[in-house]
C-alpha cells in the first residue's frame, strides 16, 4: 500500500514536471545540409515560434547530393523568418535564390563584404543555371521534356534585394522575435564570419529526476537570459595572406565547428616552396599550367603568392591569365574592405602597389577572349573557376590540358567527393567532362597549404580561446571520416561533449 501511494505521488509529481516543461519556450536546431558532406550548409534554429536559417547552400558533388537541390525542402521557405549567411561561397549561399523562388520573403543578414560578393556570385550562379538548362536542351541531354534552371538571374536579384548588411565587429544585430546575432571575422575569405546567435528567454534545467526512493527530487528550472549558439562558418587558418586571423571565439552554450580538414594537416612544406617547384618544373617542360580556383578567395591567394615568388626571383615571370570575370570583380571587393586586411597586405597597398597583380597578367573577360587562350603556346598559367572543376570555363581548358603530357594541373583547395577535381586528384586516368570522356595524361599536383580552411590542429588552437567549455559541440561541414576525426580530436584535447549530426537530425537546446 505504501509503494502504491508512493507511485501515485511520483506519477503526480512527474505530471506536474511535464506541464512545466511543456509550457517553457523550447529551442532546437535541425541539420538540413553541411552534414556528411562539405556542401549544402543549412542549419535551422527554432525558438518561440520563430525560425532562423543559418546558411542556405547549394549541394555539390555526388548526384544524390545534387538532386537534393531539386527536391522540395523539408520545411516551407515561407515559414522562415530570417536567414543568416556566414560567407559568400556557393556551398553556403547558392540555394538562396531557389529559396526565395519558393516563397521566402524575410531578411537575409550577412557581413558587408559578403553582401558585396553576393552581388557578383548569385547572379553568376543564376546565369550558369540558365546556361546549363539551355545546353541540356540543345544537346537533348535531359530526361524530361524540357530542362529548366534551378533558378535564374532574376531569382538571384530577388534574393539580393532581401540582404541586410552587418559589421564584422561583434556588435549585436536584432533579428526580431528574441533572436540577436553578432558577426566576427572568421579568416576564411573576405567577409567570412563567425556568427554568435543568442535566443532570448530560453531556459534550462539543472538536476535530474532521481530514482524513486520515497523522496522524489525533481529537476529545478534555472532562468537564463539566452541560449548562445556559435557558428564557426568556414574557419580560416592562421598566418594566411590577405585576411586577418580568425577572431577568438566568444563564450557560448553550443558550438558548431567545421571539420573539412578534421582528419588531415596541411603539411610541413609551405605553399610557396611547393608552388615554386611545380612552376619551375612546368617551365622546363614548356607546358601550360592550369589552376582550378574559386573566383572568391582562392584566386586572390594564388595571385598573391605568384607575385611574391616573382618578386623573390624564385620563378620566372610567366603570362598569367585569370579566366574569370567574377574573379576580377571579387578582387576589387578584396581591395575595398581594408578593415579585414592583414598588416602585410595593407602595407603593400599603402606603397601604391597592387598585391594581386603579377608581372605579366591579363584577364579574359569575354568568351571570345577565353577562347583565344587556346591559341597560346609555351609556359603559361591559367587560373580559372570552378575550383572543383564542377562547371565554368575551367572545363573548356581542362579538355585541352588534361591529355597533354607536358601540362600541369595544380589543385589549390579541397576537392569534394564526386567532383571532377577529386577524380583527377585521386589519379583517375579518364574523366567525363561535359558530354565526353577526357584522358588524364598531364602532371597532377596538389598544394595543401593553400587551403583557406583550418586543419584540425588550427581548429583546436582556435577552440583554446573559448572562455569556458560549451555544453555541446557539433562537428559539421566535413565528409564523414573528417567530421568523426575532428570530434575525437576535440574530445581528446578538451574532454568536451561532441556530436556528429546526421542529415535532418534535430537536437533540443536547453
């Protein structure tokens, strides 16, 4: 009888507890991209009936990933109150025009430099989508009656009209509905940000429901001003050229940490030594050099290094052709936002020199100018997008350069699984480009030190700056092995709780 009374007492108490929990405002995060892959970053925060999406990236790589871009999102864009963008790269922003096309009408918050870059990147992405659909229709490569673009240039412009700019100085920005965001320099590319999101009015529980022993102990409710969730975005490594080092991480309850290089280091040989060797060997063979490079970030770093090597007489002055109008526009953005420049870059600009111009450099702006590069002979360096050889002008150069035994392809950044760049880098002797198979006979080189992503040691160095241990860390934006390895590095070094989330997984934040 006593046990029965105690059971009733426990049941009643737990019922009251559940009512308390039910009426408290709950917060959660759901992972709709950037997990199990380095593309498609989308993280949905929900609190107090408000929904904020952090990043809105395009999936790239394997077909099953790319097909997600065409599927209806697992939540309605019309129900999203705001979007936060950590930086301009397409794997973090390229879905935004599609999102707007599907009904999103809220504000998009991002840094000033990122907003400038998006004016270049998103319309270009829209044009590429239209050109791809047109190409498939003309060559009857579609499985449907008519191939349509994922979105077009007008959709991109509609997305740009929603942007609200923020400073990368840590000052809080009110997103409405109890959400506040602060942007800090991430050091990845110009404008790249760490973003601290604070959700006001959240509560947490302390204590646990003890096994019934005659004196039931219920959890106590501890009021807090907010839940603080820090997003690393893409984190840059230390001492890289052009941009400042990542800002120290502010205190947070939860932290999302990128893990692109979670299982690798950039190597002991510095990128300048590697690049000088590769270029000089290519000159001896009198062959062309093709460098697939993202128009934003990587192209600027490549040009900066080539100029330095020329200044130091470590390589001869070669014709350098930047076959990317977007890269040329992005370079202007880099020079404009001088508050993010490191000291060396700023000092070169102060001396009235252009840090990103080599001794013999031209830009191919039009298609005709790009085609004329086919007539060039002798050693030359062509820098062209896309960085993973997934599209763009670089493919037209690759068709001619990959079969050439005297030519060289230099990879200067991460190549995602399933991309043409990854297949070439991994040693495949034939790759499919556009509608034909191309032999790979050229020299294939990789310069690891160029990556704008922190390797796992640099990530740990950055995490050491946290004022206190977060309640939980999530490792994202990495292929499965890399994300798991980064998680283990964090556990081993700090003893923190670390989760490797899966696609569409939700986690309650308390």
